[in-house]
């Protein structure tokens, strides 16, 4: 038996007026419900510009081993003497609804605001109750031993007089995640059917992709990881009757993994043996072959008060011919330059020189028009860049969700 006290914040009440020394809060999050936070937590000022705030709330979340979420609320004081930054962490189960996730985030914010309300002389707007409770100290035994299973599927249909398109997808997943091991298995099957009529001529495409993936990763230290992965797939869009790959990998994170919700800087190396059987003879006159492939990948992620930054660089090649290689660069950036002005950029750039699976006979115009088979290319480019400027009143306490 253990005796302890649980602190319960019953309410943070809205006040009709705004005090001169009200706490000014800037909410910084991607997935939280800002409107609900403003509506449920009153008596403070919410500002659109972080440079006008004296408290910055940086809210992040990431998936847990059970399929739920770990929600972190970082309380970062800007101009509150004597106050220091701290983080509160809460968790939701895999079957949590959106509303329960919002409630958990709201409660976490309410707990964390208490010392800041006292520092600005606003302790009168919060009510705290001390609830004494007695519970058994024994923890429940997990009958699943941290294993989680998921199944999902979807279907779609689109039809016109001269065009039809349909598809179906089935996915099975199983994963076991602890502080030491991360074991995952996934089975996936999809089918996409297209039909086009041009006068008396009919063109059809039936792309089927099936794959089974598995991996096991061991946490060697707080920075090093080692693992083994395998994949078996078939994909007629890429001329693959079957593809089997197996190999080890190592990874190093320059930051401790416990900080992965705020910053990650990893470098990983993968080495795979690959056996490929083709539906049609390739441009290199192969119907099947055994290959060795390596890849080196680096990822950097920062979610900080100044903005968000994600970038990944990957290089890969086949060991039998180093000219058969691929390079990929992915980035996502948002920076608050100054009051009200932010710049954002997204890109996905690839150099492709390793399409060993291309069929010898090439692709017809019909194949190209309805995407019946993968086309030869030396690059793939996607990008977006823009500016966002916000101006006007720095206060946005009022919530109005009408039409």
C-alpha cells in the first residue's frame, strides 16, 4: 500500500477584463487544438507573435510503443524574472479519441501554467484541490508483453463514361517496442485498376504491389543502434516478379534519444543482399540477378521556438557498378524571421541512376498515358516555398466558431 497526494486543477476561469500584468502566451504546435485551449483557459492573453509573449508554449507529440502518443508541453519563459523552462509529459493510449487527446493536452497545460500565474500575480484565477488517495502499488501485468497489432484496409472507385479507376489496399502490422528493442513486421497489398476507352479502343492497367517487411533494432547505447531488416515484394509497375532483400544496419544519433521530440541528428548505414526476378527481360538483359546494395542516410530534425527544420540526405548504390546510384534530398523548413513574418520551404529532390528493373522493350504511349509501368528518368523534383506575414491586433482571446 502506498499513500500519496494527487494535485488536481479544477478550473482556470475566464475573467471579464484583462489585467495590465496578464500572462501573454504564444502557442506553438502543429497538431493541437489552439481554439480549444483559448476557449477553455481564460484570464490570460494569447498573442499571435512570439516576440510579444512572455511565455512560449512549444507542444510536440510522437508515437509510443503501444501505438498511442507521448505529448510534451515545453514551458519557455521569455521575460519572467526568476522563472525557468521546464517540460511536462503525458501519454495517451492507442485507442484514444481525438477529443481525449485534446483533453490530455489541455490538462497538461493547466498544470504547467500554475507557477507562471503566481509569478504574474494571477493565482486567484486558478483553483487547486489536494486529493488524498490510497492505491495498491502493484502494477498490472501486460498480457501482450508490449506487442501491438493493427489491421487496416481501404477501397476507392471513380468512374466516367470513358474512364474508370478503382483500387483496394490491405495492411497488417505488428510491433514490439521497449527501451531496448524495436521489432516491427508489416504486410501490405494494394491493387490499382484503370480502364480508358478511346472510340472503339480500350486500354487497361492493373498494377499490383505486395510486400512483407520486418526489422529488429537493438539500442546499444543512448546514441548507438544496430539492427537487421528484410523485405519481400512484388511490383509489376516496376517489372518485379519478386525482390528479396536482407541485411544489417547501424545508426548513430548525435543527440540522446530521449530528446527526439525536439531534436534528432542521425547517420545510418545499411548493407543489403538483394535478389531480383523480373517479369520481362531488362535493359541490361537480365531476367534475374543477385546484387549487393548499400546506403548512407543522415537526418536532422529541430523543433525549437524559432521554428521547425527537417532535412534528410541519402545516397545509395550497387556495389557491382558504382555508377548505378541514387541520391535524395528532402527538406522542410519554417523560420520566424521577425515580428509576424515567417518563411517556409519544402523540397524533395532525387537523382536516379539505378533503375535496373526497366524492361528491355521499353514503354508504349499507352503505358505512359495510364501509368502502366515505371518510366526511365534521371531525376525527380518537387518543391514549395513561400512567405507568411501576420499583422494587426496581437491579442486573440475571443473564440467564435460560427459559420
